[in-house]
C-alpha cells in the first residue's frame, strides 16, 4: 500500500480558488484524487459556494454524492482590535471560519458515514493555539474554536471510521497575510519567533494536509498539527 495514496478518492476543498486551498486541491489532484473546488470567487474549475450558506453547502455536497476527503480551508480575517471591530465583522469571521467549517463537515460526514469512512482536515492556525501577535480577535477566537471542534467531531465520528484532524500553519505568503508581509515591523516580529528562520509555502501546508487525509495517518484523529517552523516551541 502506498502510504500517501489518495488515488481514486473523491475530495472537496473549500476556499480553493487561491492560496493554501488551491495548493491543496492541486496536490490532491496530482496524487490521483478527484477534487471539487468550492469558493466564493471564480477560478479555474471552481464551483461557487459560500460555506456560510447552509442551503448552498448542502446542495453542493448533494451534487457531488460520494465524498472521501474534506479539506475545510475557506477562511477570512478582520484585523481590528476588539474595541474597533464591528458586531457585523465579528459575526462574519465566525460565520465563515467556524460555522462554515461545521456546515461542510456535517454535510460531508453524512456521505462518509454511508460509505464506511472518510477523512476531514481543518485549517486551524498558530493563532488558534496562541494569543497572536496583533489585533485579530475574531480570527483568533474562530481558530481556537476550530481546534476544539476538531476534537469534538473526531470523537463523534470515530465510530463511523471518519477521522477529523487539523493543521495549524504559521504565516504563509497569501492574499490573507499580504498586510503582514508588506509591513517590515510585523514581519520582523514573526521571524524573531521562528526558530527555523524560514516560513512555509502554501505547498508545505498542502503536504501536511495530504498526510492527514491519507492512509499514513489512519491511526491519527482529533489532533491539530502545527506546520510552524518552530513558532509554538518558544
Ligand atoms: N496564510 C496564512 O498565513 C495562514 C496561516 C494559518 C492559517 N491559515 C488558514 O488557511 C486557510 C487559507 O488561507 P489563505 O492564506 O490561503 O487565504 P486566502 O485569502 O489566500 O484564500 C482563502 C480563500 O477562501 C475563499 N473564501 C473566503 N470566504 C469564503 C466563503 N464564505 N465560502 C467559500 N470560500 C471562501 C476566498 O475567496 C479565498 O479563495 C484559511 O482558513 C486561513 O485562516 C492561513
């Protein structure tokens, strides 16, 4: 058995139009999976789905039918302090990063349960395992919740042979983190906290996701794997 084998599997990746989601969808496809790419935005081979819209999510999963792998990657941030963020902005971040992930997970789990198993990989963040470096309270709260929802769903779905894990990336250069990478002061703060002295590319996160989704991780469930170049070791 090839350890990272996902050949012939049916995968769904949310937020797959760009960034980590696109890198993950491309890697899964290169490894022989059939990949459905969901995103709010248009993109190559992308199905337009808002993960925070329950009806749209259920309709999209019903159209696909069999799902073996789900990567809950869609995510947003509103970088404002807790005194400045509006109620609407707070709700929007939680709606996408937490509720959207939950809605996609249960839609996928219904299919996985019928077919005898599956694997779900969530995008948490080092911001869900630490207080974070700058004001981003809704994001930090949502990612902390993803870490614990990963455990709760892992327990709930274990009897159905559905594994649920997460990755917690450090900073990866994408549109989401453009403001950080273009600010030398914030960038220095991150590098000062990064023992390996380098940051991952989107493809490095995709490889960790592939591992957790594959048979190589068949005895792993409920964990959040940092892909952080040592950030959390400090
Ligand atoms: N880039 C990083 O440094 C980093 C670090 C830790 C965790 N993450 C997490 O990784 C995931 C991907 O981040 P990224 O950096 O690639 O971001 P990105 O902004 O480049 O891509 C996110 C994608 O999600 C899509 N999306 C947003 N809202 C959506 C919705 N409601 N429904 C469907 N799609 C939606 C966007 O259109 C976009 O294509 C996110 O969950 C993010 O929180 C990123």
